[in-house]
């Protein structure tokens, strides 16, 4: 059993919130360049170039790439041999988020009562915290700030087994088609399949965490991802929806077993900023 | 890309007549920020026959909730938010004289129809390129609804703010034309 004081989480979460918003991931930069070279629309190429320029300026100026610095989605992989001491775990993570959004000049985008009051909480808390117990004696934290524009284009559908893999492909492509320019394309498409109503949605979000340069480990699912991506990039939506061949940078699928009567499918859409940063506490 | 046109606020119908979808516009002058919550209040004022916190005639509204400014900076990152959420409020503001809206993503048919009727345009800024957009802002001050935080109405002085004409006054829509051109 290893003891970790929860106060150690605060500066780590603070830094992850800031870094995820200031610095573009190398895999995102690589993908945008890859598609820019192939892009047929001159306007689309201009926009992609502007996105790359924005990455550089954000790092130089120490400003967030996008003003929508998102809801702080926090994934924790907690080693089962860790004993957390020194206070409340969730409170510590929220304190890290509070400090990161305050000190990093990040926008506070959370409202408490989501319908009637909609009052801003003023410090971007509460974070959305998903904790998983894993083997080991360390703690891995991933902060994935998620903007509203792309999140709003996401969807869960309880499909039938009879819909098959073609049904899944059609649903994902149609979801992106109906999203048009709203989610800030070129997007990254996370797809969660199986489990249950709520688990497939979480799978779709977790699918976004895979590096864009990595293929699905199972070749038959990798082929499905490639086919969906190709179909999405034939839709013509393009960067910002103004027309072009670069509508998505990647399609990433995660699946789990499910009930014989079910085939839940979730699509979680991410914008081109595609932010996430991780750290390990030992 | 087609033309690059410089415009200065306040805008008039005559100035907008020459704009075509796809044109790049470098906008200078005064623009006002407003998004979901501020729009709700603005339209409530119009319905009650009261004055708005700014003169809507010839005005430009930018759909943005900027990030906080670092000390010494006019504004933090300030890219556009998704525009369709303002669709139900936009026609009332255009009827009151609003001449341009800046945001990202396509508009509903009622907004497109109102643009044709009122000779107003919709301009697309590049979503996510928020540091680039912020560079065009010289000064920013809150003029209403400070309680809304990032959603307060700010008066921005901008110089050569880069945007693309997404809907012109003839009812053309780049989100339809552009997509059709590159669909396979």
C-alpha cells in the first residue's frame, strides 16, 4: 500500500488545465498538416493554415488556443495499491481546476442549475470526474477540456443488432453530416459501441483520448474507422463548414460487450483543438 | 478566395450590396459582443419597447464569450461561438437595424430570410483561431450585463478583423454552396 496525499493532485491538475489549453498536441498538428497538403479548396487551406498559426501564437502569447476553454473533463486511473490521504479526492481535483482556470486566464463556462437559474459558478467547477480502479500503485490523471460547440453535436442511439456494422457507419456519417460547420471542423470523432445507454457515451469520450497517429489495435475495426473517415471527408463540409475535403482528422472507436437485445452507439464529437494532457503521480 | 474588402462600422445597406459569399472582409470600427444569455435580455427589451444598451442601427454583433484578458492586454482569446443558438433572437435585432452578425456555423432559414428582408449579412470568423481573432481587438469594455461574466455585452474596437461572408443580402449561403462544391 502506497500513501499519496491528495494535496499533491492540486498543482498537477492546475498545470494540466493550463497546458491542455495553451499547447496544441503534436498529433493534432501533424494531422492538420497532412490534410492541408491534400486539401482541394483554397479557402479551406487558408483556414487550416490559420489554425496552425493560432497554435503558435497561443504558445507564444501564453493564451488559450480557443476562448471556449471547456468543461474540465478529468479521467483518473487510480492504482488499487494507492491509499489516498490528507483530505477529499474530488475536492482536491476541483481545487486544481479552480486554480488552473483562474491563474491561466481561462474562461469559466459552467452554470449550476442547467435550466432555470443558469448561474455561472465563476471558477469552472465542478469538474466532470471519472475514476477507474486499475492495478498498480500510481495515479494517472488526464484533463480533457471539452468545448460546448462540438459537445452539442454528439448523440446516443439505441440501435438494433439487425442494423449491423453498416448501420453503425451510416449513423456516424449522418451525425457528422447533420453537424455541418457547428462543431468547429475538422473534428475528431469518438465512437462508443456496446455496454449500455450510459456506458457507450463514456466510451465515445474515452475513444477521443487515443493518439491520432495510432490505429485501432484490431485490424477489422481499424478498417471500419478508415472507411467512416473516408466517407466523412467526402461530405464536402470542410474546415468551419465553408466547403472542403477536410471535415474530420480521425475516427476512433471503443467497444464493450453488451446485452443480446441491445446495440447502443454513441458519437462524441470533438473540435479541431482536441485538447487533452496527462500526468502520472507516483 | 474571391475579393478582400475593407469595411468600417456603422454599416449601411449600400456598403453590404457589393458583398458576395466567400469574400474575405477586414472589418474595422466598433462591434458588440453578445451570446445566448445577452440575446435573451436584448430581445426582451425590444419586446417591451425599451432602449437597447447600444444603438442597433448599422450595428454589428459578434457572437463571442472571450477568455479573461491578461494584464496589459485588451482581451483574452476571442473566437466565435456557434451561431444557430442565436437564431431565434436574430430577426428581431435585424428588424431593429442590426446589419451584421459574426459567428461560426450555418444559420436557419428564418434568419436567412430576415437578412434578405433587412439587407443584413452573416460573417464567419474562424472558430478555434481565437488568439488570431483577439489580435484584431484594440480595446474592450463591458457596457451591459456584467453579471453574465464572459457573456456580458462588450464594446470592442477592432482593426482589420478577418471574417468571411457566409450569407449575403441576396440569400446566398456559403454553407450550402461550399459544401456542394466539394461533396463527392
